[in-house]
C-alpha cells in the first residue's frame, strides 16, 4: 500500500514538473510573440515616418514659444563662428527661435530680443553706448559665452557683471560644479586632463552666484542679477564643443525664470559584436580564473552576469549582430564557415525576452566605405563597389531571418563607427529598406574618420541617432560627456563589446569579477543619478525621437501657470522645467522633481498646464 502511495506521489510530481515546464515555455514564447508583434508595429510606424520625411515641411516642427534668442558673433572670427554654430544647434533642440547677428555688419535689435547670447569675447564689437546693459537692466537676459576680452567696453561694464577685480587671462585647470547647472551633478569635479579653459582670474561680488569654478578656484561660470534682468557669464573658451552643450542649456535655462524645454528621455544600451562568432581556444587569464575556454566563459559567466546587471539597473540591450569575422569584401557571402547560428538563436532569444532588440552590425566587421586611408588605419579591406556592400547586407538579413522568421531588424551600428556617407549609407538603404536607425557617434572626431551624427531625421527618412559613451567602466571624460548630453537632450546612449574585457586598454587587465563590479557600479551610479530616465531599445528610441522633433507644440507663460497645446498628440512627451517657484495644479501632465528647482514634466494630452505658486 505504501509503495502504491509513493508511486502515485512520484507520478503527480512528474506531472506537475512537466506542467510547470510547459507554462514556462509558453510564457517565454508569449514574450517573444509580444516583442515580434511590437516589431510589426514599428514597421508600420516606419512607413508613416518615410511619408512624413518626404513632405516639404518635414524638417521643421517650428518653435514652441514666441521668445527670440539673439545670437551675436563675429563672422570673420572662426572660434566665434564655431561657438555660434554649436549654440544655434543646441537651441534648435530646445525649439527656440534664433536670430543670428554678425556684429561686423549688424547691430542687435534689443527690442526684439527675449535674450541675448554673445558668442564672442570681443565686447568692443558691440554697438557704442550701453545697449546690452540697459537691455538686461530692464528685464532682459544675457549670456556671455566665452572669456571677455579686457578692453574699453569691458572696463565700462565689468562691475555690472559682478566682477570686483580681474587679471589678464591664464590657463585654468579642471572644473568643479558648485551648482546643478548640469542636472543632478552638483559637486562633480573633472580634472585638467579633461577640461581646461583660458580664463580671466576674477573676484566676484557678494551678489554673484558662482555656478562653476576651476580646480584652482577661478570662477568659470556665474549668474549676476542686474536691475530686473540677469547676466550669465562663462569665463572660459570651451562652449564651442559638443561635450559642453549641457553647460549651454544650463546657462540658458538659468538666466530666465520658469524655463521649459523638450528632451528625448531615452536610456539606450548597445552591445556591439553580439551575437557573433566567439573565437575558440583559451585566454590565459580567463582559463586561470574559471578553467573555461572562451565560448563557455561567455555563455556561462559573462552573459548571465550581463542579464543580471540589466535586471538590477533597468537596462534593455540592443544587440548588434555580426555574422562572420572573415574579411571578405567580394561576393558571394553565403554561409561563412565561422558563423554561429545556434548562438544567434540562443543569445538572440534571451535578448528579446529580456525586452531588448536585435540590430545589425554587419555581415562581417569590414566598415562599409571605400576610403583607403581609413581602411588602412583600421586594418580593414576596401569594398570594390556599392553593389558588393549591398550583397553583404542582404546576407546578414537573411541569416537573422533563418533564426527569427517573424522579426525584421531595423537598427544599424556601423563597425568601428565608420560608414561611407555616399556609398555605404546608400548600400544600406537599397539592400535593407526597413532600416530605420543608424547609431554611430555623437562626439566630435577630429581625425575625420568616424560617422559623426546629430539627433535628427534625415531628409531621406533615416533616423540619425548617435551613441555617446562606451565601455565597462566610467571614466572622467565619459561622466562629463554623459552629464552634458543628459542635461541638453535627455539621452544616455552607451555601447560596449563583449571582448572589451580581453583588451589591455578597454579591460584594464582586470579579472572579469573586478570588471563586472566596475560595470555594476557604473550602472548603479547612473540609475541613482537619473532614476527618471526610460530604459528603451534603439528603434523605440529612434521613433520616439522623431515624435519629439516633429510634434508641433505651443507653450505660453502666464503669471500663475505655463500652458501648452500639442498639435496632433500621439504619445507622452517629456520636458525639463527649471523653476524656483512651487508646483501647483497640473492638467494633462505630471511634474516630478529630479533635482533642486528642476522637474521632469510628462505631457499626456493635447493641452496641458502647470500651475506655479509663489
């Protein structure tokens, strides 16, 4: 009798185990089905974007306020022109109207200006008299964006700028943030190896609010009320750089009360070269620690750790596939001997199940371009024709379809962030009509090799959406670039490669255990600093970005509230509001405090309002 009871119990346990496995398998399948259904929706949205891009007014969503920012510069001075261009681009993201004024030929019409931004230190280039000072005194705002040249006009106005004493320019070293001019980064210190400025050593009066100083105590940025208006002064020469755009936005948003501006609010994380063929064999450090060959290490140790980090710190991976590491640039490209189809399936399924996305890096790692100097520098082959590039792209798409028949990749990451604008980009468009996003680099490449981008919808309908930072660990420069980009456009876009951990520089010769701890610390600090950012995949972020760029919004200020009207509202829109006033009643929006006097506004309807108290 006891044997019969025990047998029945075992049967029940086996049946329950089988049922549990069936449920898990069904859940996994449903997650994949849901993701692939989402992919179908993206394909429909892609068609709508292409139609809008072809419209005559596709590039202009207009400005969102009636404010006019007068941007003054010297057209015959290259640094001034460079600063002007960087500022104009930054203000375009803020959806502000800009009037450029070349002081060589024109004068500033102060009556028309809401704010004046001076992209030159040559104060003597201003009109005679005290027009700028009077403009500010009567309630205007002025941003002096580079170190003032000590001349006649400077001597006339330096006390109005809050300066008591001054000396001639020196090289100031590093930066120390005394305020949240970069959102959530008050107290951040960056050394001279990252940031240095040519600055005037100055002493400020008690009415000046110091925002940034150098490591050696020189005031670099401050705010000074003058009459009914404000001056913002940047006592340095670095605001022409893309990596300082957050300071531009911080200064602009601090010189006017109750300043609202749009952001993309996207946290995007790419793993390049994944899934891809993993080299067989032993890496001494990995084998010594784990007793594993590389494929086993990446499967059993690295990937589970990466998934764990993503779960803990709200990250969704966009994985950029490489089919082969051969260096073939001549067709046919079918079924290279080193392709790892089973890895594509297993890793790819887990990427999608975790909420991520499969993108394309390439058939192989040969950048789609024909410049010999660039190819030689990278150690790559040169493609013979655009048609050959097209064949390689068709092959990697076919390869992905064999693993995921119901999924269509829509994002592309150029190998080594290099892409030929004339041939490689055209090859992608022709061979892969569904391609929607190109994700390369944001920061300036002074060697001119990389495919450097802005956040924009190109005229041919391709979404240009650059990556900003990279690596398993934080560096002073990536922190600085991250902070400036999040403050200016609300984007964290990061990438790494699985085999970075094997590289002397990118892995710092650390064990994976230590490198993973650095990686986890990085993600934890990011999540702690910006808990409000949305974790999102490449294509999702691209389509959301287009919505922000193209949606027409009209914002007006009243004494007790900010009102907005959204033309053809589709989905939530995100804004940063900097105000010293209390937040009161909100309509069709939520207002979340993210720093001192800084709020994330989420708009949820075609009209919205934010009440402002005393």
